[in-house]
């Protein structure tokens, strides 16, 4: 379970949002910015993003392009959500880590923030029970759909890195082989783990075995002394 070390609150308000202030009150490191500014920032590991709800984020047609783009950069949850406008089952299956509703009491919001920062999902027991039932009753379809979705989201560079990981390459070796920095390798691996729902390299290799991912021919692995 990945714990998060930093929270970014996405809000168009100039002053610090109440949700950000609540997070600060329990010792969570918080930064607030607009969605547009966040998209321009480099991606860092260990970051959880809270998106203030917008009515176009989640509709019957699915996720907005903007929300999809944000989810490709970092794990996210939605706060100040409207109960009547969001299907929580759709949200959890879409990869959103939690929903904090506009009418939640402050103690519940604090519980939600702590839960999310600890790496857990934040949904009602009913929603999570329905998800578990679906996984039990239709595991093959769920895994197939999730794998297909991950395959579609992986970039060409990420597929190269997965191929090198499958060869047993370490981060330094991957960086040397692809002529990129070790920091960039870590950022790519973080995105790969998120997209494949793997928590480590072992789970990533297990996912690779179950997927239909076709890896391109890999560059010769640079072995470091």
C-alpha cells in the first residue's frame, strides 16, 4: 500500500481552500494551485491530488478529457462532490481513489484525508462491497477490461521500461540504456505502477504475464559496473 507524503489541492480559489486548511491542521504537507498550473508542473512521486468537483468531470458519457489527463499524471480523489451528480461505483471503477462530498461533516472530511493519504481508497462500505462482489462474480472480465485499459494508457517509453524491468534491469541500468535520468525512470515507473495497479516490480511482472501487451524489441541493456 503506497502512502502519500504530499497533497496537492486543485482549486480555482485564490485563498486557501477549507479542505487544504483541514489537511494542514493534521500535519499533511499541502500545496494548492489551479488545474491549469498543475498540468504544467513536473510530476513527482508520493503525491496525491485532490480535485475540487466540477459538474463536467463525471457525466453519463464518462470522464472529461481534463480529468482523464489529470489521472494520468497522479492518483486523484474528488472533494466537494455532489451526491446527486456522481455515481460512486463508476468513480471507483474509473480509478478515482475517493469521493468527499460537499455535505460531509468536518470530522468525516478529516478521516477521509487521513485514509487517502495512507494509501487507502475512501468510499462507503456499500460501494466497496459492490466492487468486491463484482470482482468475485466476474473476475475474468474485470481483469481483462482493466488490462486492456492499462495497455491503452501506457506510452511507448513506458512499454520500453516494462520490457527492461522484465529483463531484470535496475533503475540505473534503465536510465543508462534509454539515455534518461534516474529521476525520470522513477517518474515513469510510478506512472506504470499506477496504470497497471501494480505495487512493485513483482506485481508488474505478474501483470505483464496476464496481459496481451506486445513489447517492442528492446535496446541492448547497459550493464553498469
